[in-house]
C-alpha cells in the first residue's frame, strides 16, 4: 500500500508528505528548493531543445523535431496575431516560452506520484515535490512577472502622464478620482492573482487526485489512473494555453494608448 511507503502515518500522512515541498529558511524567506530546481531544469531543457532544433533547421525536408517546433511556433504566432494589437518583437517569443515552460511544469504531474519521492528518500531528502505549478510560489512568481511587464509597457506606450490619467480619471472622470483609482488598482491586482490561482488550483487538484488514486488497492489503480492521466494531458495543455492567451491579452491592453 502507498501509505506504507514512507513509514506509516496513514492516508493523511501520505498526502501531506507528497504535497510538502523541500524547503529551507523561515517565513517570507523560505525557499522551495524542489520548485526552483525543477523549474530551472525544465526551462533549461526547453532552451536547449529549441536551440538544438534551430541550429539544425533546414529549408529542405524537415525532420520530425523541426516539424513539431514549426507547428508550435506557428500556433503561438497565430494566437499573438489574433489577440495582440500592438507592435512588439518580445510578445511572440515570450508567449512561446510561457506556453512551453508551463506545459513542461504541468507535465511533471504525469510522473508516478511515488517515484520521485522514493528517489528523494534514497538521496536523503525528506520531501521532494516535482510539479512546480502545484506550488503557489511558482505560479505567483510567473504572474507577478507578467504584472510588471503590464506596468512597464503601459508606461512605455502611454507615458507616465498618460498612465497616470488612466489610473486616476478612468472611468468616471476627475470628480471621482479616489473611486477611479480604487477600481483600477483592484483591476490591475486581480490580473496576476487570477493567473496564479487558476493555474495553481487546477494543477494542485490534479496532483491530489493522482495521490488519492495511489492510496487505493494496487489492482484498482490502473483502472482509474490511466483514464485520468489521458484526461489530465488535456488539462495541462489547456492551463498552459489559458495562461499564455491571458498574458497576450493583458499586454495587448497595455499597448493600447487610446
């Protein structure tokens, strides 16, 4: 039984063990080492893979990897052209990076739930959580980065004065400045919060279901885990797509200077 894999504790202890990150520090300065490690490894894998494909790209008959990369780039480029109405050479590469990186993070959810914790135990690690997108710190980190890009491009395109007017005078004019500012602050803050919580909530729930399936008798697990894994592939792709598209839309709004 899975509950015996880490020295007892019952179902609750098993679940808590699998959802607890490997961390150092206390309070605000706590670092989730497993989240940082797997995020960096997956990001590096994405960069190296696309660098390898780009260096071997040909105008002749493309190989399967080049075909896949071109399909992916064309897919992302189509989304940018449909949703982004400004001019920027950064948005398309940023969107591609977001989509692939988040998808790779989410894909870690399909690794058997006991495999990596057992490897971690063999290495002397008490905890090891391998899905970065089930860590609220990771999803908020990405969404806050998007938030700063929104503010940066808003000021760059509209200017400090234009951005200030948008914050203070929209939508009810100069006589409602405090209320306008409150609405705009709530609107701006809601964007990174919704981005982070949506991705975290869906991936955390998916990971929890895999863990609950692992608590069942071994002869029942394949009946439930395989269909859920197939369905989960759709979920992880959809969550990466939603994060990417909303990022494009938010940055498009930041580029609108009217």
